[in-house]
C-alpha cells in the first residue's frame, strides 16, 4: 500500500511514528505540574509532522511569548484550512490538481486573524528565530510543502532569522545524532540516526551559542495531569492524554529557566511508543546545561464518540495526531484552539512563582 493510501485509510493524517522503549518510572501516577518561575518571554517550540504543524500554529498564535520555532516535516500556518482532504493532499503530497495552498492567501488569513485578536500581532515574528528541516528522502510530507512554509515565514521574519536545512538524505523522522533507524528510512521507529543533532541545531539557532550538552541527562521527568488545563477538564474529549511529561534539569530548581515545548507526531504519543520521543529526540542533554525545561505534552487516540458515550463528543483521530485540520475545533489554529489553550496554560503554570 502506498503512503498516500495508508494515510487516507487511517483517518487521514498519520504523520509521524514511534519507537517502543521502557516506560518512565513515574508514569503510574500524574501530579500537578509544578511552578518554576520560568521566563515566559524566552519560550520556544518545535515539533515533527503533526507536531510541526502545531508548533507553527502555536508560534503564530502566541508570537508575543514565543521567540523561536523548530519545524521538522511540517507546513505553513493554516495549511489544511479545516479540511482533512486538503491536509492529506495539498499539505503532504501536493500535485498539479492539489497544489500547496497559496502563501499569499494564508498570510492574508493570518493578518485578518490578528486584526480580530484571535492571534497575536504577527509583527512580533519579525525578530524571531526559525529553524526548518526537510529530508530529501521524506515521502510523507514532501519538500514543496516545507518550501511553502519557508515562503510563509519570509512574509514576517527577517531573512537572517531563518535557517532551512534540506540537503540531508533523511526520511520522515526526528533526526538524531546516534539514535534510531537508518537515516533514509521512513517507517518505524521514525526516529532516525543521521549523525545529525536536529534538537541541538534548532535550539542553538533559537537561543544562540549553547553550552555543550551533558554526556547523559541528569534531570528528572515530571509526569503531570493534563486535564486541569482543559476548559472542561476532559483531556480525552479533545484527543489529549490524561498526562504529559516535563523534563526538569536540576539547575532549574534553584535558578530561573526558560521552556522549550517539544511536540511529537502522529503515532508517536506515549500510548504508542512509550517514552521514546521524550527520551530519544535529543533535547534533554542540551536542557541540562542550558537552563531549559522541556515540556512534552501528549495526545491520545480517538475513534469517534467520547467515553462516556452520553457526552456525544465525536472526534476521529485514531493516530493521536495534533489538531492541525480541525478535528476538535474550527478555531484549532488560534488562541481559542483547545489544544493551544492547554499548552499555554501549562506554560503559564511553569511561569508561576515557585512556592
């Protein structure tokens, strides 16, 4: 079965995958996400595939606090325009009949949303730092889609603020220095060993020169309750897991840190891959030596009606993708999008004064 038919037949958008690993020790019981007094104005975000699309959405919606974004195998803001058909065709495998959405049109939509207050004023994107990656062997989200994202960001961000790496023979995957499958492979585990540290490269571009990473991560994983960050306190109703994970370096218990939000792709949530993404994506060693908390929110799969059924909340997202085509809400790409609101709430909690 070719990639396109596979994606269409599995609810439309299977954009990234995962790797089975031993579970994190504290997963059994989630706690309240602690306050650490972080510097909210130093927030950054990155993601792969559906997580890349959400990273762009969050960056544009909250450009007032986000100073930079890393995007691996994603596409321009509001690319799908509330259409799963456009998501799986125009925004993944464009062709003459299904071209990549016009960037001029998407910029016009962005400006209108800003005027209405649905997103922050995109003038705040001007000085941001953006790092883009597309593998030459990626057959899932093809390079013309990432090229369109480059054009979109060029509409707002100064030229010197953008790096676009597109010359590595990588498949559709999170690219690492040592972990995962062969670089050009597209398939499980979708974490590829390309002798290239994408997490380190994007963090260095966003924050400037970094202290070399720790040999091994020495911080702790905090498993926290995500329900409290939903307006109805029902994470599952919005295809979010009951719990997410944050990586806390030891230094952040005694000094003011900043936060990087790292977003997994479809089929790369914890239910599918256990702790593979938040242990092997490559962020944690850099976090230890650069005063950086890494926030790893989590999705969950949905197959239609919510449980209990009498809530009549219907979400079709069996691959646990982030909402970048409107399966949960027509406002998914704005500050009113439920998933975006939830992540902003997590950031606000981390920014509260430490007890």
